């Protein structure tokens, strides 16, 4: 069965369960061309899938000289294969991560893109892998990274490896383990970034990159190439000569985020030296995770019908789309309330109140108390404590990072990260906000983003806290009244506010 037939007959939800995103034939051919250059006698495919890499091998005259080993965890996809099995093909219907370690001359893989939280066997598999690698994985690791680490242990001397990976792992905490391993061994030879991934990998939701490795223990400059469109791939004969830059391994420290270090080669942005960190002024914290927004977030009509008094309610922002402007004031909140938005959060202070008891009983009857987060809490309806944050930042963004100056006492759910200033930050809060909405500030912050597919960017609180910003001495070059004036302009003319903010930031950064 080919990819089109399989995807037509298999629901997307099922494919997502196994992290199945398929490799276009042309890319499979190019990857195979890389791994067979040193004439391997064995090739490992840790995530066999529909067998696209084996198909590519079968088109070569030297195919019978190479034994191809594949692992696949999904019995449905294996049973749907139309590949003619030969003596040079061995497929194991088991999880690659649970398989005994072996050695291979070449490894080629498009691994499953799953978080550990979605990996059913993680509690059995991960401790064994940590013991084997003498490493510690965190709960947010992507399974693709663990596949890659295991494969690095299984490649023979002088062997080659080609791995498709989510580009975001270069910027994540769990990615440090992988990057350190790639660098210290000298394995990493080339990185190919697929810029417009939707044209190439139709169903992925993250930017894809290709990691090309060779186990020669020689630390050489790493080639970096970017592919912007499908037509470029169709013209390629191999990846060896396809690159725009070479980066010394010393320029890619494993503890740093690589996306900016790589992408900056393609951009004109130069970050001024000697900047402070946003964490010097306070910290961004993720919003409240209720575990059941549809229960905890209420609109005015629901509050009236349930007769819940104000002692058990907090003003809240539950969706990013509820705030579209730079400055959020009390009148904006009242407008949301009047329009029927669920911007009141149940905050139980009187559990013995009859109306509250009745609503909590309803919640139990609907199973809200047994959700993943709620069942961890005692009592299940007790939410995390958060104060209203004076600055909010969007979690997912396209184009600009969404930054809001919050002048209300509304708390926020996980659609926003909230900034809480320290003693220093309280004094420079408005100037920091002006920096965050400026074009230059946005460009500098974007170097810390996590890049997903379809031009979608994501920021975790740590990404924002580690972002560069002006020092106190630089902020002191402008008056507080100047920042307040720009905020006032932002209430009615955001384009002009951005223009003036950018002019201010360029002056204080001497840019």
C-alpha cells in the first residue's frame, strides 16, 4: 500500500498516535544516497513505516549486497505493506527503543514525533535507556531525540547516518543531550533545514531538518543548508555539495540554542553586545492550567444562572483571541463580559455554599474531577494561585510575539505567559513593555523562539526569560514619561506606537 492509500484509509488521529509523518520519495532517495556512499553491508531503519527508504534501496543495482533491518511498532502499517520481502530484508514488529543494542554500517530514519507524555511504554523503556546512555531525560523530551541517541550508539566506525528531526529540538532543554553527543563524537557533518515544510511534509506541525552524520571521529566544520521550496529538492542529486555556510563546532556550544546561531547566517540582525536578560527584571510564568477550562471558565449568564457570588470568582483571560490590542484596560474586560465571553474563573472559597456545592457535584457527574490535572489536586477544584500579571506574552504566535500591557486585575490561563517584575523590574516595567513591542526588540526575542510548522512560533517561559533586553543603564537613557506616552499612543494607534518604540530602543541600544 502506498502513502496516499494508507493515509486515505487511516484516520489522522491514529497516525498521530504513532507519530507517523511520511518521507517524500525524493528526500528518501537523497538520504539513502548519503548513507550508502561508503558501501555499507547493513542498514538499520528504526521506524520502518511504509518502507520508503527500503523502496529507494530496491531501485539500486547494488541492493542485494546490503542487508536492510527495520523496526516498526504499528502492526497495522506492517500488514498494509505491499513490499515484496526478500532475503536482504528483516523487519522486527517491535519498539526500536526496547530492542537489544546492535551495530550497523548505516542508519536511516524518519522517527516518530511524539512527546514522552504520549509515549505509552515510557515508564518501562526510559529508565533502561537512561541506564544504557548514562543520561537523564526530562519529561518533555521528544521521542525522536531518544531514537537519535540510541542510533548514535549503534553506528559502526566510519558508518553514516541520516535522520529527519524536528528543528525545535535545537532550542530545547532535552536537545542539549543530543547536541552534546553529536559534538563530542564529531558525528555531525551537515544540517539541512526545510523552510516551507508544508510544501514538502504535508501533515507535520513542526519545522523539519535533516541531520547527516558520519562516525569518523573527525571534528570538521559543519555544513548548513536551507531548502526553501520543493523545486530545489527535485534538482538535487546529493546533499554533499548542497550548503550555504560552514560553521565550526566551536560556534555551536551544546548548552546554547542553535536556531539563532544557525538562522543568523541567513539574517542581517546583529544583536548588540552587553545586553541584560529579561530575567534580571523579573520572570515570565506560564498561565493557570485548570485541566478543564469548560468547567472553570464561566460567562456572565452562567454565573447568574448558577447564582455564584463574586467571592468565588476571579476575572480571567481564557483564550489568546480575547485580547487583540497592545493595551488591555478595565473597559476592555467589561466589553468581553458584556459580549458573553467566559472571562470569569471559578475560584472556590466557600465550598459549603449550597450553589457552589451544587456546581461541584455537577462537575463530578461530568467527570471533570478525574481529568489528568484535576485528579492530581486535593481538592480537585483547587487551582494554582496567580496574581494578575502586568505584562502578558502569547504562547503561540505568527509573525510578531503578542505582548500585552495588562492594566486589569484579570489572571490568565495557559494561553498567555505572565510577567511578574522583581524590585528592579517594577521600576522599568513600562520601558520593558515598550522594548517588547518594538520591531528591534521583537527581532531579538525571536532568536529564542521554538519554530513549528506553517510559520507558527512558540515561546516557553524560559525562552522569554533568557531573552536579551536593555540594561538598567540603557533604560535610564529614556524617561518613564516617554514610555507612558508610547503606551497611551498604543491604545489608539498601534502602528505609530511600534514606530516610536522602535526609535526609542534603537537610541538606547545605539543600533
